[in-house]
C-alpha cells in the first residue's frame, strides 16, 4: 500500500507571484519536480519548456482552452456550435502537452516524478447557455460532448495522452457548468468507451453535489485519473474546520490502491505572506510533489501562509513514517 503523492495547486497556493514562469521557477527552487498548469497558453510552449527544464520540472496536466471568457465560456466540449473551436483548442493543448510533458523538459539529475504516467489534459465540458433550461438542453449538449470526446480520444491516443473529465459543482462554484456529478461523468465515459479518457475527482465538488464520498470513491476510483482536495465549505486546507475527515479519506484512497496524484486545490488559512524559501514539510517527503494550476473562476488571492497551511501534510508524512530527505 503506497502512500499518496500530493500536488500543490499554483492558482491557490502561490497566487501572489506574477506569471507562470515565475511560479515554475519558485516551484523548482522549492524542491518540487513536477507541475500541472490549467491554461499555459499565454506563453510559447518552447519558452515554458525551457523554464521548466531549468527548474527541473515536468508538466503533467493542463486544461483545454476555456473559449471566450469575456462571453462567459468556461470550456467548449459540450457547447453546441463550438465543435470546431473545441478541436482547435484540443490541438493547441496537445502541442503544449507534448512540449511541456516530454522527458527533454526535465533537467538532468532530477528524479522524473510521474514519468510513468501519461500526460493528462482536462477536457473542459463548458456551461449551459445563459437562460437555458438545463433539462431541455441536456440531450443536445451530451450528444455534442460525446462527439467531441470520441474525436479527442483518438487524437490523444496517437500521442500517448490521457483526457480527463471533471464534474464541477453547480450549487456553489459554477451554477451553469454542464458536467456536475460523478454519475453523469461516468455515464458519459461509459458511452464513449475509450480507456484513455478518465475521471478527475475533485472531492470538494463531489461532497457539495452528492456527499456519500466513501461509496462514490470506491465505486468510481477505477476510472479516476486525478484527485483534488479542499475542505468544505470554506475551501481551506484539509486540516481546516469543515465537513470532511481527510485522514479517513486519505486512508481510503490508499486502501483502494490509488496511484495518481492528489492536487492541493485550496486557499491557505494561515496568516502572513507565502514563503518560498522554507517549505519545511518538503524534507519530510520521500518524493517530490506536483504543482497544479486551475482557473475555473477568477484566480483567488492567497489569504494565508502556504507553509502554515501545509501542517496537515507534514502530519500526514509523519504518520506514514517516511524519513526526511538525505537520511
């Protein structure tokens, strides 16, 4: 039973740093060896690959482009009339995934954390049109989504890439998002029937929409390719006050044999600025960590100290009995 491998979400944990290159450099200087980025498209892939290589990082997850955010788009996979734009965005995402996730983007001497896992691309479903009745448009949107996913599965398979579907809660975070429950996502994946399309499990969203986390984790984990965590309802770190018992949930993921990454997509609750030089928990980890950037909403500003907010992770590794690095 292997311990979990955690990832840090850069849009939430290092939001005071301007620009993706600065965040990548900070991640590398803090001792991390891999990263995920939601939308890296403001920078040329070659330039980002160069920064990642210099920082000793390998990029393992990005999202497809969101579309026209000024018009309220947040993904295009299930949006009628936007099939061509989705496919163009997919091609762009594949180009970036190949450049950022290649072995050449990892500096020599660094451990290739996650190199045995194919690079992942979150295939964003998008939103129900403003003012439309969800039930009335669901059939049409699902048909479009299935068409786009079948196309995406073929494109991704040619490049040894994996596509992910993430349900996002419609009670709090995004009331218009089309894909909002694990049941809906799993049913769509079953209809597509392609092994290189998997489920992205954000425990924050799943708890808000459905609860029953023990049953849902056990049921859906075989098709899960990535996990993200935050406390409910405040979206703080797992040790912050809230509904969820994370020591139990982490143990459950271990017991069920989960082998992917667990993204720390939360808002730090400690006081003060984010510290880049210390990262006292990193020396307790026998492995590196993955960084993830997710921009489903306007990027949040850190409200607390990232290092203080990682006390739960230090406790997790202490309980696991892993030696400090260098011992």
